[in-house]
C-alpha cells in the first residue's frame, strides 16, 4: 500500500496502514482490508475478488463504500 501513495507523492494523514482481515470457515469466506488516508482530494480504491482485480467495481465495493460512509 505504501508504494501506491509514494507513486502519487501523496502526503499521509498518518504513517500507519490500517489493515484487518476476517475469515468464516463455515462459509469459506475471507476478507482483507487495508486503508491509508492522505491529504489528496481524489480517492484510489483497488478491489479484488478471488485474486482478480475488479477495476470496474462491483457489489462488494459498493457495500464497502456504503459501510464507510454510514
């Protein structure tokens, strides 16, 4: 994650990357999230499903955005 922000020359709000993961063995679901806030006005969201880059978004990205803004 740090290399993404360095490439943009973005000034960080804080140096630490916020990261967490969760796994549900019964359903076979795993989720990993990493976030870092910068002082830039544009956002950069990179999402993956089953290790495939979902650059066009999708329901998982919409759900994440809804959760972050509620």
